[in-house]
C-alpha cells in the first residue's frame, strides 16, 4: 500500500517551508553517513538524525535502512533524492542568477581539488575571486584525483580540479594548467656532483611515491609503461598521501622521488633538495583539468569562478 503524508498540507506546501530538511536529506544520501553529513552542514549528528526522522514521520515511511554503521537509501529515499536534488539546484540557481544580475553575487561554491592544484594553483585564483565577489564563500576539499572525480560525479561539489583525466562519460575535463614531473634528491654530498642518472640506476635507489589514485602517480605509471617498465621494478620504501610529506622525507634523506616541479620551487631555491635529470625522461609534462558534471548546469557562481580560472588563457 502506498504511503501518504500524515499532514493535511500538500507536499508542495511542505517542501516550500522545509527546503532545509530536503538539503539535510540530500547530504545524508550523498555522504552515506549521518556524521559526515553533519560535518558537511556544520550541524550536530543528533540534529541531522532528528530532521531525517521528521521527514520519515511526515512521509510515513523509512528513507534509509540502518545497517550497523552503514546506511542505504530505501526505494522511497531514492525517489525523494531524485526529485529533491533538482529542487535544491533550482533554488540555488534562482538566488545566484538574481544576485549576479544585481551585481551582488553571493552564496557558496564547493570545489574539490587534488594536492597540486589545491596547494599551488588555486589559492591565488581564490584570492583574486574573493576580491571581486567578497560575499561568495569558497569551500575546498583536498583529495587525490580519483577522489576529486568521485566528488564531482556524485554531486558533492560544484567543480573539481584534478591532475589526471579519468574515464567517465558524465564528466567533462578541460585543461587549465600544466606542470612537469622532476626527479629530486637530498642536497647532500652524495648527490653534490650528480647531474643526471639512468633509469636502471634509479631503480636501485629508495623511492618515495604518492598513493594510488594520485594524478602524479598515474602520470608516472603511464610514462614508465611507455618505457617498458613499472613501479614494481623500483625499490619503493614508502607511499605518501601528500606531496608535502614526500618533500619532507626527501629533505630528511629518507629517499628520492619524482614529483611536481611546482611543488618544490621553494625547497630548490633554499637548496634543501636538488633536481637531477633522468636520461630517459628528458621531458615529463603533465596537465591539470577542471572537472565538471555534464548533467549539472553550471551556476552563475561556477561560471564566474571559471572566468578567473581561465583568465589570460
């Protein structure tokens, strides 16, 4: 038997007064967690749980199945999300279009970025954007390229910035910056006179690499494959979840690494580490991409931010 709302108010009247509840529901649906949704919305977990309970009481049906620590949407939950998410997008678009028309753009912009764009490319862009649109709050989540792609695909963010182009027909990848990978070593007596090295000799050295899912690692693996080798042929001593950790480890003489040129300019300037050429890898270029979900119409805030990203290109 079909469930119906307990209240005499129509669904349109209810949702018009309670879009905040729909937003909370969508956050729980997307995060698959009450605690993660609470963190994202800056609410307490009991508050989030209470609002979901209110929605379930109103519709007289369960919206999520609680499976221990995990939750899964019910069929009713799937339907509510399918119709609720577009309502929130329309509300946001109306507000942003009116704000932009009145030259008063405000609101939130959620972006997800991999390490290099997040630490070395986007801060300057966000700074310039904030000067023009001071009422827009930009929230940036830092992940690896695989995580960025998932964030955009699942609608958790408005835009993504990644160091690898991953296969997904629903996503659009547009190049916005370039970099190159370089081989770096500690600036000590062992390496003082070394200017270049062959790949076969590098394979014997203690190598520090990024974690699976990193764009830096994906670029490295792709290039090695073209040379007929792989990371399995190297002496890997550690994997790190950030470029900063790798730089610290190289400086401390834990090992050597192949990382972003953008990320090590300060350390090279202060002679904490040095670049050594790999004979077989004369050029090692890589690109960074803006990642956008083709199924979502970009908001005025997104469009304005992208103007800053591509300014001068």
